[in-house]
């Protein structure tokens, strides 16, 4: 069980670290064309790390669910993981291709894309940090 918990937190650290980097860069690049291009370039590094962390969390979570009942904290963490998966899919398959179209262009993100990213940022922040809090709480 200790190795499972270790790898569970490894996945959280990898995923949350990459999410924090790209969310922070995205927030600060909203009004700066150069920072927008830096953020677009960086998302090619953070996206695989976010998915790596999420996949590690998902695999370890499946094993943790097999050892525990599907209620209480385990139910909440499962719901958060589903939210994180859908949010990640939206970012990877909707937002990422839109960002790729802006590579090398000296423009800010279009307003509608900024709104989508902002909503996704809030979902990402709340779901990842809630998942962390529940994971730490479950240790007691």
C-alpha cells in the first residue's frame, strides 16, 4: 500500500506542477503578445507532463479503489478525477489546436479563447487542489 500511495503522490506532483506552470503563464500572458507566444510554446512541454501525472494518478486510483469502499473521500476524489479528465481532454483537443494556430503570430489570444481558458483554469485549479486536499486528508 505504501508504494501505491507513493506513486499516487508522484502523479499528483507531476500533474499539479505542470498545471500550475501553464495556468500561471497563461494568466500573466493575457495582455502581452510576447508572453502569449512563450505560453503557447510552453504548453507543448506541460501538456504531456499533465497527462503523465493524470495517468499515474488514474492507475494508482483504480488500485486504491479496489482496496477501499467507493464512498466518502473516495467518491469525492473519483468525481474530481473525472472532472480533471474532461477538463484535460477539452484543453488538449479544443484549446491546444487553437493555440497551435497562433504560433509565430504577434497577437493576443482572441477574447472567446481567453474566456474558455479562464473557465478551464478555474476548473483546473479547484479540482487539482481539492484532489490534493482530499488525498492529504485521507492519510489521517
